[in-house]
C-alpha cells in the first residue's frame, strides 16, 4: 500500500456491493474510492494508509526543560501533532549530530501493533535506560508513516459511502467540496461519517 491509495479496492467494493459484476468499471470505482478516502482524511484529521518505503520528514521539537530529568519525547499528541502516525522509525537526527538508530529508540505506545486492531505509534523516545535526551530544534526522522493496516471500519465505511454516492447521484463526484455536499444531503452517508468520527477522529487543542 502507498500513502495515497484508497482505503478499499475496486475488487473489495464489487465483492460487497455487486458480487456478480465484472471489472469493467474498476477504474471509475477506484477513482471514487480515492475521493472518498481523501474526504475521510479531512474529516477525521488523520490518514490510515501507510508509506510503501521509508521517507524522510522534518519536525520542530521544543527545547527540553532542564529541570525535568526525564528524556524528551517527540510526540504526536492532541495539542498539535508534531508527528504523523508511525508504522516504524529507522533513525532520528538533530542538526549535524550522529543519527540515533532503531536500537537507541523506543516507539510508544509499545503495544500499539499488538492491539486487536493494530494501531500506529504516536511517540518516539530515547531507549531506556540510555539517559540520552533529545535536543531541541529541528529533527530529521527516517520513518514509515501511517497505520499498520487500514482499520476494518474505515475500509467498510469507504465502500458503503462510495456505493451510496454512486446510487444517489447522477454520477459519482470526485471533487472534495462537491463530495462533502453530496454526503451532507444523504442521511445514510452522514450517519456513516458520524460513526467513523466517533471512533477515529483526532482532536487537536490549539
């Protein structure tokens, strides 16, 4: 899976909505599934696909408080995420310092991928008990962003929303503003979105 992929495939859509249908419309179905997936990204404040390979991102990290003995965590919290959701991290470096590699890092929550529904990591910390503290400033992180796998509810919701829009509109719309208007006029569609918001919405505090 790549970061821009839809949360369901045309094959999955046909298996649920029209098992006897051939694959002649798969290109259009895929385009609609991509549009629905990006709409959900905006509504939920998060993406649920994953990078196909390591990427390099740069985040700003506040200077640690010298009065706190605990190592500083680069975290993705509800106060403005400095990190996207993470599947894995290869290295973290500050400025020209030698990168801290996987063996010197801890990803939190440690049991995230072991949950009944595997979840992403939200924090990077120096491995205990190294005593190493992350410096403040700009961190360069080599990582894979995203979720270990698309949550089942996100997959099902994407399929159902695409089906509703393809049935209830003259032609499926692929422009996000028009897509939002179409969903808001469909009670069934908006009910699906509300359920997903309750389950997965990421709330930020400014």
